[in-house]
C-alpha cells in the first residue's frame, strides 16, 4: 500500500515528534537544504512524500545523503526522477517537527542527522504513524533476534563477563533505535514485548545480573543432580557442584587442603561433556608433572569412563605448540633430564673463561667478598643469633678459618689475596693486658665478636682481631655505626670500655694498630679503608697470583658450588624472565630493596653469568636443541604472534598457586587465542536484496578454570609467583572466584591450629576451612625433652609409640585391624631417617606404615598421622635462614613483605598432611621460632615433656 501526503503551509501542526534524545548518538549533525527556499516550497506542493513497505520516497529534486555513497555509487534507489531510501538506511524512524514555514522531516542515516524543510501535512498524525509502523515492521527481525538471543544465552550458558559486555554493547546500540518513541506508538504485540524486554536489558543492575547467573546455576544443578551425585564415590557438596557449573572467562577456585579439588576438576570435565557444552578434544587440562598428569588421566578414566581427555604438563604442551608451528618435533637437550651434566658443563665453561684475566679477577673478587651472602650486623638482636648464623652457614675465609663476624671474612680474604700473613683472633704479642701470652694463630678457638675470649673473660683476656707477625701490626675491627652506636645485642657502655682498654693497651706498648669500623663495611668501603691503613704502615704487599687463589677455591669445593649457582641462574633467568632482562632492568626491579653491597654483588654475578649464558644459548643453537625453559618460552611467542591458534575452548589448570609468570602468560594467551568463525550477517535488507558476504568473526574466548590455594604456595625458589593467585583479577581480567572450604582430611583441632598459624599474613586471601571430623582434645602435640645427640631419636620413638597405642585401642574398640599410615616430615631430606632406619621402624611397629618425606614432596598427599622433625633454628632449620644470592632474588618473583611468608605456608602444608594427629619434635636447645609461636597461649596445642 502506498500513501501520499501533499504538503500544505496552512495545515494545523500535528503533535511534535522530537528525536533530540538521539542526538547524543551522533558524531556530527548535518543540516542540508536540498533546494532553494522558493523552489523547495514549489516542489513540496507539487509532489509529496510517499510511504510503502520497503521505503520512503522523497520529492523530486531530493539529493540523497553522501553517507550512502559507496564506491562512487549511491545506495538510494531512483525511479522517475525521485529518490527513495530503504527502511534499512534509517537508523531510527524519521519524524516531523513543526516550524514557522511548515513541517521539517528529520531523519538519521549512519549516525548523522539530516533535515528536509517546508513540508506541509494533511492528516500528518496518521502519516507519521505509518512511517513508524513501516520502519518497525522492517526492523523487527533484528530486534526480535537480539532479544531472543539474549534470553537464550542467559538460559543455556553462564553469563560470562565477556558475554555480558557483548550483550550490553548490542543492547546499547539497539536501545536508541526503539526508545523512547516506541513506548507511545501502537506496535504489534511481539514488537511491543521485545521493546519492553530491551528496556529491561538496558537497565540491568548488578543485582539483576547476579540473579540471571544464579538462575542458570540452579537450573544446571537440577538438571544434572544425578550426575553430581554419582560422578565420585560420594555425592559432591553444593560448593563443589557450583564450582563445576560456573563458567566465567576466567575462574579461580580456592581449594583448601583436603577439600576435594581433584573431584571438582574431574566433575567439571564430565559436566561439560554431559551438558554437551564441549567435546573431549576441546578440553585442555594442565598439571605440573608427569606423575600428576598420569594420576589425573587415570582418575578421569575411572570416574568418567573415557580416555579421550589427556592431561598435559606445561612442557609437553609447549612441545605440542612448537611441533605444530615448526612442522617437526624439536630436539631436546640432554640437560633436560640431567641437571648434574648441565652443572658440569657450566663448570667446564667457567674454567675456560678463567683464561681471561678480567674474568679471573672478577671471580676471585666474588669468592673473596660475595661468596657468602652477608647479613647486616645490626639486624641481629642477640649474640647467639650472630653465632648461629655464622655457624649454620659455615662461613669461612679463603684459608678455611671460621670467623666471628662477616666483616672479619672480608678483612682476612683481603690480607690473604694481597700476600700479607696474619693470625686471626690472636692474643697480643705483649700478652693479655701486658701479662704473658704471645700472639698465635687460633683459628679453631672461638671468641666473641668484641674480641673477648669467652673462656678467658673471667681473667680479663682481650684478643686482637688480626695480628700481622712480620710487621707486628694489629688490626682492630669495631662494630660501630657512624653515630658511634653498637648493635642492639651489645651493651654500648661495656663495648666502649673494651675499645678504650684496647686503645690504652696499644698506647702503653707503642704498638701499631689499624682501626676499622662497621659503617665502612656497611657502605662497601671496608677494603679501601684497610688498604689505606696498610699503605700508611708501609707494609710490603706481594699479591698472590690468581692461580694460587683459584687452587684454594677449587680445593674448598666452592668453584663447584658457584657452577651450581650459575646453572640455577641460567634456569631462573630463562624461566622467569625469558632471557630479556638486562642488568640495568634487573637493578631497577630491586631498586629500594637492596644495599650498595647487594648492587655490587648483582653486578659482579651478572658479569660472571653473562658469557656463560651466551655460550649456553650458542651451544643449544649449534646443536639445534631446546631446553625445558625453551619449551614454554617459544610456545608463548608462537601463540602471541598468532602462529598457533588454540583449538581448546575450556582450559583447566591444577595447582595454580605454583604457576610462574611465563606459564600464566601462556595460558592467558591460549585463552584469548581462538579460531575465527564465519558468522552470518544480520539481515538488514529486503528479501529480494542480494545478501552481503559473510565476514569472519572472532569466536568466544576460551574459558580458563584455575584451581589452587595461596595458603599452599611453596615454590617461589622455582619461579612460582603467589601474587598471580592473590591478584588473579588484576592479571586475567574480570573473573569469578569461589572457595572450597570444607575439608575431608583433618579434624577441626588440626584445622583451627593450622589456619590460625597461616592466617597471620595479611597479604594472603582470607578464608575459613571447616572440618567434617571433630576432635575432643588437641590434635597438635609438641614433644620436648632434655637435649642430647640422641634426643631426636628418642622423641621420634615416643611419637611412634603413642600412635601405635592409639591404633591398637581403635582396633579393639572397632573390632578391626587396620594398618595406619604415618609420615615423618622434614624441611630437608637429610633430616629424615635413613633407609635402613626406616626399615627397622616399620619392623618395630607392624601396625604402622611409616614413610619419610620432605614437606615439599608431601604436598598433595595425606596420612593418618604426621611427625615433624628438624624443628630447629639456622640455615637448615625451620624456617630456613639460608640467605640466597641477591641476583637470584632479583630474578625470582618479588618476595612478600611479611616475614618468612613462604616458610609459614610450608609449615601449614606440613600440619595439614595428617588426618588425626600431628607430632612436632621440638629442639629445646635451638627451638624453631614456629614451635615457640605455637607454644604460646593463643594456640590449641598439647605440650608433652618427655623424661
């Protein structure tokens, strides 16, 4: 049907229709007057607008908008000198506005506004209604499709953040095309309902969005109730089911110890298949080691009855990506499975570098000044802490002497390298206080750091720090800062009196003395001060040749240890930084957290590492081989460069708290790398029009599902970055986070103690762990006894005897005979019973199955009982106090500010291995700070003093 309206300048103006509410959607407003003023009136009077089901026909002389010109041709149709615009060309229905000289037709094309002036009406209200009706009829398909798609999506898919964003963008585009004009216009019921729904979608609040998601979750839980009841031996908990169903772009499931994370991974994979959201080949499951991957495959096959989902390690995934891009399987270096061979190669390469005089000089300086990682003297609070630090780290001079202060190490090494004979910690040539003993080397006799012999202090014997017998010169080192303050553990008055006595002694005897101070050491100026003192005394300096020094280093085994450190640095440098960090970038990363001494050491170690790293990379290239780190590094590059397009729509990562930044970058790149799909263009054309060519669109990004527990993050030394878990959203973008807080492993008394201990760190995610099992008495027992060399063995047997007694009682009560498992756990392997000892223990306690594991190796495992040994202080204590290389620290993820953060989590892992009870064998002489903390009144522990 065609309607024709002849304009008139005398008609009564119709109701004004305004589109000002749409003006904010335009970039530019163009006001076009197509004809002259009089010509326009004449043209309007002679020929009016015509409305039909396909288009709006304009009067003669109308010039179509330039925005409709494509490739030099206008999309406006022309017939008998009159142009018509199809309804598809109008963004919104054209409207009329009454002005002084008649009506103006206002229409919008491609976001721009146009006006056609001097139009009169006859029955303008009906005419305007017809325009709206025809426009709505033509565009209803797009509206109905949008609304239907949104409704369908929210019902059959979890409303991911990316889906929500796409919906909101489409709704925001469609909303101004229909509202508010459609609300006051009579339209068909289907269009009216769709407009009402569009308005609701446009006004979605956070509450509305959460309700939509919850509605979907509840529907899935009802539909697949039987599946979740039977997929595991026991029905899944509500939170386990929800975790399996929720499917955001990125998902983090915080699964506490023993809360059934593996059950969720298996259940989620099965749910995706059962609900037909995925095929097996579209699911990628990642584990950290071959053993974990194999166990996961077996679990999936057992529970789901399929073997088409294969769990991959990160390295095997990297090999898959590299092989597909390069068209062949890469050759792996022999060092991939032989770290000792790699260290030997590094040592051999280092020996060849030592032929270079500069490299040899740098290595000797490192061995002299930086082989041991020094601690600031003023950090200690007790002399016993200083002694323990020096002893536990076995700090020795190049000559092999133990020292009383780290500064003494530098002094001794400088004297040795410069060929100056010295006696360390010696009595004075003129005797103690001028009464007797001659100076002698006393390297195995300990004295206090202030030069007072602990064994002779009662009679006032004072020792010099260094005595140079050939020149009869003394060297006294005083632990004073620039303000004359002593460390906190020293009595300032007593210390100054001791200094005064020494100075008076030298004055009385007329002896020559070089005085050195802590503040010189703290600023890295100790060696220069020593050199000035030696020159002032006119001592004869005959430096030892480098080869002699290196021979001493080789004999001590330090060269092999340095090779091991450099080999480790190569691994960490490639795995955490992908070999892209320069020295200056490394220093910038640690700016503000390092001392001048640390910076010197980082520069020196980097200088030693650089040529070996270059040779290492050159060797791999020449052999056409890759190492472990290349498997991930090259894979990242190929994915980010779009050379590899991921076929997986669902990526699941186990033990996420152990992930390093490069591995996180790889899974993020895989999540965002999806194959393009050919999308059918939305029809905005008449049925007889030629369809436009379909264009490729980007498919929905893959879903990333990560399971981990920041409380069990214990692998920073290998590059794991706990901040990727605690800051999951910052790295992966909008995501969903859920918690499994019901443990099936340990009882509530173990759980409460372990949770209270690990929760001290505010940088971790706060959560509560609920235990199904309840205990009526403390389940963490601290065993103590008078210390002797066999006390630990005695306590171990006390613990085993108590466990054996409990097992026998339970067996009699329950009329069963069951072997109970016991883990003996240590911070280090060498703290655990030897193989033969373990065999005898199992023979002695036949009702117990006893194993020994390091705590790191025990992660992910569980036993009925656990016994913690090695609970002492020092380098190999718990927490371990070994100080690592500043360069290694600079390459590793930034350490948390909370003291011993990772060591506390490791202790938490140890506590949560046991179902029924944990026994801690306490060292009463050098107790672990963790044990001392647990013995405080705030903790629910049992303290047993064994006779």
